[in-house]
């Protein structure tokens, strides 16, 4: 195997499933830093190009299961990357429900609530971190029932919570895992310990 190359599907036969997660490509609101929960925005043209690049990076790797948030931006990313026919819709991968703060920026909210943090302060009329964590746990449970790698297309905050829960941290620890659009991250294993193998990767071999 060339130096730096990732394991082939044959190498991983029978190994515990890894969860390979993709944040969707750019949208109008992601570019503006606006909290986008249940507003069903499409990808920008740049976001579509980012999705094409994700497809090129993932080409040739076999996944036993592909999951996608039903939100349009995630489904478009999945489809353009070439995994649409294989994907199952997964409502547990929908983005955090931001309630009254939907469409607002952190700076805007902070002007009326100095020091506000989604992670510690929550949102009026939306989900709590613990509720998002329960959804993340259901996704993780599906992955750990399998042996082949699982691919998931979703959103920034919910995937940050998934990462935290994968390694046994509380949902609020998702604050520690920044995640840009159109990036690839790998939640895997070191022997029997769940680990973050790669995070927020915008280039290079995604599965090494």
C-alpha cells in the first residue's frame, strides 16, 4: 500500500464501522453566517461545485450504508457527489432547530444577549443540546450495528454533536469541533476506542 494511502474495503472486512461525515456545500445563509436549521435552502453554484469535488474525493470507496438529512442542501450535496441512488433519508440528521433564532447570526443575537452561546444558552422555541444529542445517539447506534463504513451527509451543528457523542462526550462538547462547508470527517476506532480519525478536512485523502 502506498505511504499515506487509506485501507481498502478488503482490508477493513469485519472491522467496526467508521462514520464518514460530510457537511453540505455552501448556501446563501452559510456564507452569511446565518443559523440555518429548518429553512430549506438550496446550494449556491459554488456549493454545487464543492459537492462535485466531494464526489471525486470519495470515488472508489464502498459504503455499506449512506444516510442523508432530508433537507435540500444536504440531499443536493449527496446527489451531486454521486450517492443519491444509494442514500436513505434520515430525519435524525436534520440540523438543530434554532427556533426564534433561525436565520440570525451569532453577532446579531449577541447584541441583545451578550456572551450568548448556542451550546450553553440554547434557543427560545427550538431544540436543546440534549435533544440534538439524542438524535445523534440514534444515528451512532445505527452505525455501530454494522461492519461496513457508513457515509452521512448533513449539517454543521448536528454533525458536531455526532462527533462529540461518538467519543463519549456530552452533546455540548460539539462546541469544540468547528466544521466548514463541504468538508470530510472520519469518526473511527483505535483498537476498541472510538476516536476522531480526521476532522474538517477540505483536501487530501479523506479515508486514511
